[in-house]
């Protein structure tokens, strides 16, 4: 991890301090820059450029027999189509592939920025980014639901699913309303945020332990602790990359599920 994650006590005693919320706080990139122009914003812009460049390189001049970048792009496309779009949306899944592929790869690269040297920040660990992504999906879900079901039909299908005993609707209707209208965008965003926040904090802790006990305060006993911290940093980095990819998959899967429910409420 980078040096800003290594802290010394304010009193100058050189005591070890675990990283805290300060590792998620960033000032403007340079003196006089707008307050919003921070490292997370820069990384998000870089993520957009990487995703666009990747798909441009993959499909600018497609070959009948894919190779190189095109091959990777097609594997990624087929993964999203066969594991997310078609299972969740059905026959209309292919129409939503541009949105779902873009969402999946944007979140994937955005999350993997947390293990890239120098950058070291999964920007989804800042709640604003997952909220914006979840809000986009939420607005699409409401729009498509009303468009395909009508305003009354949408609330009827959501709150009063057929085939249940009528007295049960007294309990079920407000629960469904709360779940779909209030809690859905909240849980959709917080799930991604919480995993990225906790994972980044955990990686920063083990990296700080390794740096402190192997470089700042190298002693016989401390060296052993530092080695453990170093090894755990490697292990947790690999695990975190898996979690980051999994969260990109889950977020996109839920987005497809919400779209599918809006288009086909009978399912």
C-alpha cells in the first residue's frame, strides 16, 4: 500500500496506528482545483476511458475468428449474456446487453482499481458512486414498470401478487411497497459500497502492519509480525480481487433482475 496509509502518533512517539476513515478522504488534486476534482473522480474518469478503449480495441475491426483483445471481449460479452441477461430478463435480455455489459465492466474495473499500485482505491468504497449507479437502475426500473404495466398495474402487481389468501395482503402489501420503493435502491447500493469499503480497509491494515514492522520498526519479534502482515496482504489482495469481481457480477445481476421484473411482472 502507499505511504499515506502509514501513520505515526501525533505526539511523535512513533507508535503504530491502524488506518481509519482518513484513507477515504481526499483533497483536490492540486491547490486551487475545484473541491470535487479529487482522486476518486480521476479514477472514475480513468475507468470510463479504460472500458471504452477496451471495447473499441476489441470490436473496432472484428475478425470472424476472434483473437487477442477481441477474444477477451467476446468471452466477457458471452458471460454477461448467458449468466446475467438471459436468465434474468429472458427473451428480451439481448436488447439490454449494451447497458448490462457496460455496467458490469465499469464496476469491475472500478473495483479493481483498489489493487492497482499508485491508485489503490476501489472508488465504490465512496458511497456516492454506488448510489448514482443504483439510482440509474432504480429510475429505469420505475420507468419500465409504469410503461409496460401502467401506473395502477405496477402497484397492483407489486403489492398484490395473485394466488395468495386475501388476508395475507394486509401484511404483504406494505412490505412489498417498502421493499420495492424504499429499500431496493438502498440495499442495491450499500451492498457494493460495504464490501468495497471493508475490503479496502482490511487491505490497508495488513499493508500498514507489514510496512511498520518491516521498515519503520524492524526488530526480531516485529519482523515476524511484519512478515505475517506482508503475506496476509498478498492473500487478501487475491481474495479482494475475487470479491470485487463478484460484487460487479451481483450488482449487474440485480440490475437485470429489476429490469426483468419490470418487463415481465408475471414472473
